């Protein structure tokens, strides 16, 4: 991703956030009958505090109960504020036609905010099974593989969530399961016991894993060791085979040289220069696992048939979904690039806020069938 585009988008985000704070402050002042700058200052202070907590959570010091309560509260508050903003704007539009007093406006906004918040929590908490059928040249029979991605065990999800995911994966009767990164996103709930439910999965079907950026923030080496301990195959720039399909797994890395990738541990290691070093047969059906859908042109040139990724969350919450469509060339769902198919999961969990709107957490069941 070009740094110039990132700079422009960050500037746009700053402008939008500033305008949103002013708007919420103004609307709140009309409801309470106070000066506009008082609630605006309160909202500004809340956002600054939330930003500080987010920075703290990325430092790896949020594993204590106190840190957990602080981070969880900040994330929920941020989610509610986003619902409040969208509710206010929606009622503002309705108010063009239906006139209402500031008091009525405020009451309607509060009711709508509550409904949206409950909906967003529900869409995040209950992953759906999404079935995707993909034709692959060279297959002798159909193969079904489940993809989990961006589970984000931590402040809002632990072993119970993982247990539920395992139950749903096993119910599909798939031949294998792949996890495309970001298993953890916090040191809270980070322990071997949290991932113990995966042992039941690995006892039944092969389960593969590639790391994501949040695994690196948390404890990349420790997570990989714990996964191997419950029988998960961790792929680190390696290839394995399942059901006659080669599966290449890459560490979290940049796509090409000179491309920007936040937290990529080895700047010189890219999809472009790593794939040619991995000994897989370019004439046989091959799947690539990599957390972030980058280096797609390089993957297609290398002979990859299907690229499975996550990372983007599809934007997770409207209107961030619109922002993501601009920021990511491959944001969510299925794409075609030359002879290669790409699938980007929106994730089986959530980052930051435990909410979704405009997306829904998913467990992706890929049915690979021979090309007709």
C-alpha cells in the first residue's frame, strides 16, 4: 500500500472524526439546552482517552484485570459512540421531512442507538457458515476446507468462543481447517488453556495456521508453540498437502519490495521473493494461506490457484466498510485475478469493538471442485 494513499486517508479520517465530534456536541447541546462547546469538549476528551487506551492495549501490557476492564470499557464506549453518531445522522435525515423538537429528536436517537448497538453485538457474536464454491484445475475429486480467520481471542473472546467455533467446524464434516491469522489480539485470555478446544479439532481433521499481525503484537513464538502443542500444523513459509491439494503457508509479510506493511517483522521478506523459494509443484492445484491479501500479482505469477486471507474484517462496522473498500484492493469476499481466485474472510471474531454492522462474523466453508 502506498504511503501517499495512507497519508491522504488518515487526513480524511481526522477531518471526519473532528466533524463528528463537533456534530455530536452540537446535537447534545440542543437536547440539554447548554452551550455547544461544553458537550463537544466532553466528546473530545472521551476520544482522546479512548485513543490513549488503544495505544496502551497495543503495548502488550493489558493482560491484568485492571488493564482488561480499561480496554474493554473503552472499546464498548467507542462502539456505542459510533452507533450514536449513525443514529443521529439517520434521524437528522428523517427530520428534514418530519419536524421534531430537540427533546423528541434526542429520545428517538437514544432508542435507535440502543437497537443498533444490540444488532451490532449480535452480528459479531454469532458467526454464520458461509459456503463458497471454487473450481480448481487438476482436482480429481471435490474437497471441503473450512477457513477461520481473525478470531481475536482476548478481551471479548476466550475458550468458550473457540469451543463454539470448533463445534460448528466439525458439524460441516470438512476435510481440513485453516486459520489465516490473528488468533489472539491481547495478553488477556492468552494461555495454553484458551486454545485447548482446538485439540478436539486436530484430533478429527488436519488444522493449519499462519500468523497475523496481532499474533506478532501478542507473542508470535509463544502462540505458535502452544498451537503445535494441541496438534495444529503451523506453516512458516512451508508447503503441505491435504486431499490432493498443496497448501502453502506464509509468515506475515509485505507483498512486494518497497510496499508499506505495518508490523511486518522482516522488511526484506515479501510474498514476491518468498514464494519462488518454496518447493511446490506449479502444475498441481495449490492454495496460498497468508493473513493479509497482499502480493496477489506475485502469487498469481507463482502459480497459486486460490489465495485465502483475512485481516481486513471487511471494515467490520459501517461506515468503515466504505473506507476499507478504498484502502484495500481486496476487502472481502471472492475475487478473480488472472488464473487465480482470491477469498478474503471478514473474520470469525472482531477487532477492538465487539460489534459488526454491514458485515457478520463468518466461518467459511470452501468447497473445491474439479474444473468442468
